[in-house]
C-alpha cells in the first residue's frame, strides 16, 4: 500500500457512487432535473390550448401548400415549355433554357399563390379560433370562406362570392376526409 492509498480509495468510492446515479443513456445525473414539472404546456380546455394547436399547424400548412403549388406549377410549366418550344422550332441549348424558364416561372407563380392562400387561411383560422374560444369545424368553414372572399376581393362581388363558395367546398371536402365525428366517417366504420 502506498502513502496515497487511502485517498485513492475514497476517490474511487465517490466515482462509483456518482456513476451509479448517472443515466446510462445520456451520461448526466438526473437529480439535477427538478421532478415537479407540468406535463403539458396548456391544459386541454384552456383558451391558449386551442390557439396553440392552430398555430402549430399553420406553418406546415403554408409550407406544404407552397411546395405542392411549386410542384404542380413546375409540371404545368414543363408541359407549356415543351409545347411552346416545339411550336417555335427551337432545338438544343435554346430549347433547354426556354423549358427551364417556363418550369421555374410557372412553379414559382403557382407555389407563391398557394402559399399566400394558405397564409390567409392560417391567419384567419387562428384569429377565428382566438375570437370564438373554440376549436370546431365552424372555424374551418369561416376561415375558408373568408379566405376566398379576401383572395378574390379585387375582382368584384361575383368573384368574391365564387371565392367564398370555393372555400366552403374545399373546407367541406377537407372536413369529410379528416373529421372523425361526421356522418361520412361513422357510416364508413359502421358498415358491418
């Protein structure tokens, strides 16, 4: 035994105790984390819970709308570009450049249009949810019809009415496909 044997044994005992308290997965001492924490950010029925749910869904809706619009617009631009360059008799690098221009222009235009519509819808739905202090299908219908009205507001009353009708139709289709409390889904699951 050495002069420092007693000190080394005490350090080894402390290291063994400390390593017994460490989490085997994250390599930290879980005693540093306080145990009394709320499990949820907001209680389920609070005003902030419904608003938080809507706001958490807003950004993915806008992003998916932009990406979907860009893809669909790009495909339409590819078709238009191939058709226009064939009719113009263009070949080689000129034709390729023109097709790429058609794809990029149409994809960007359609993507931005759908992104703006989704932004309108998300903001209006968030506001309606906040004002009504409820989360139900009426919010979706109100937001969709108002989005159609605002989007077509520069084209006159008839176009605004068609925009509202389009918004209501799309909201109805969305509700039929996603809502579990409607007649369609109950009939689908109660066939047997």
